[in-house]
C-alpha cells in the first residue's frame, strides 16, 4: 500500500517540481482543485524552483532528489501538523512503516521519471 501511495505521490512531488513554468502536478491540481489551490501549490514550490536547475543531479537523480524534496516538504508538513496533532490520536496507522513504504514508492516513481528523461534525451526529445 505504501509503494502505491509513494508512486501516486510521485505525480505531484515529481522531479519536475523545479520547472519555473510549472510541472504536470500544477495542471492536475488546477483541474481537480481549482486555481486558488494551484496558486498556493506553486507558491509552496517557489523557493525549490529557484534553488535547483531543471534536470540537475540534485533535482532529478533518484534517491538524492527524493530525499531533498521530502526534506523540503517536511518543513511545511511539520508546521501544519503541529497545529493538527489531535488528528494523530484518531488514526491508528503504523506510521513508521507507512512512511518507509511511501518513501520506497517515491524512489521508484523518481527512478522511472529519471529513466524516461534519459530515454527522451537519447531520442532527441521525441518522447
């Protein structure tokens, strides 16, 4: 279950979060939640987009980029969860195991993304 959650999260937290003009995640968020949420999402990623060049080692290489994006989002996650601690008492999930397998799913999604970027480059941008 965690791998599936990580792979699905890879659609939103993809290595392309470093693209200044926006990534496919921005499109999904706009279509399914509206422009206000999309604007908030893009604002969330502004510092990340300024810090990393597109397709750089730090933003695209599997495991390395996964850890960086998780660390980046963790700052916001911990800010939000400190105000919502009471929710944790209502949900009974083995969180360490869930987050480990979510991480594995994200690494797998990043690996596929990285491989397809390499294939696209080999094909001269025709993928």
